[in-house]
């Protein structure tokens, strides 16, 4: 069940504080019916982690409702890139050269899409992403060799560390590389993330409840 009261509460706070962050309702692992419920409440920005699940849920919805904006917030396999480009509007998890090269092959289809480079901000073995010290060279490769437009940086801080430290580190990295947008903040740490004026906060559990 979608918590529209919480969604409106956070949205009202964003307006009141003139924060430009947009809420992505993370609908991964939640049923089609929950998505329809959210849409009926006026929500149109959703996040999914897997291409196939997103296709099953959103292909028909997007055809009948062009306002729907779909965000890929999970890892992407190289053989799914072309399918993903036809379905998603924003990619939050570009994390390696192989995916970049697949994007570059389909550059003509990306004209109205946004891409965020995922930074493994805590250098965790279990997480995807480019290490902070590799970001400058990798961004040069993306922008100058692959001719990709990179809109922003994304990170997921280590679960047992202060997220503020890592959000600040990402903000500094973005400034150093003249990147304007950040995708940071989830259900447990979005309030801290808002202090860094992100473009997107990614909220799942707080809006949809625990995943099935």
C-alpha cells in the first residue's frame, strides 16, 4: 500500500524549504497494483532495479501515460542496455566501462535521457561503482571518448557509517569535476541528503512499506 500521506509530507517540506530535490518512488519488488495506486494519487516518478521487472510493470503504463518517468536505480547488464534505453528515462548506475561502451553504441537513443555515474563512495567490495580517486579519469573517458553526457553522480553510503561524511565527499567530487547533479538519499538518510541539495532522493520502504 502506497503511503500518500508520507509522500505529500516530504513533498511539502521540499517546497517549504525551496529544495529542488525530486522524489523517486522506488517500486522495485512491489506489485503492479501498488504502482497503479501511486499513479492514481498523482505520483509519476518511479524507480526500478531490474530491466525485466520494470518492463513487466511499466511498458503498458508508459504507453498509456507519457508523463510517467522511469528511473533505473539498480545495476545494468550489458546485454540489456538497448532494452533499458527504450524503457527508462534516467539511469542512476553507470558503473563500468563495458556499460559505457554499450551506451555509446546507442548514443542516438539517449538524447532525452539522463545518466548518473555511480561512485563507490565507501570503496566497499559488495557495491558497484567507480572509486572516488578514479572518477576524474573515468569521467574524461565517458565525456571525451564515449561522447556521453553525464548529468550527475550517485552513491549509496556504507550502512554503518555517517552518511553526511559520504554525501559531502560526493558533493566535493562533483564540484571538482564540474558535475551539477547528485542522486543521494534513501528512506533512512534522505533528510541528511537534502542538506546537499540533490536532484533526486530515492524513497522505497518509507513510501511502499517493506518489500515482499
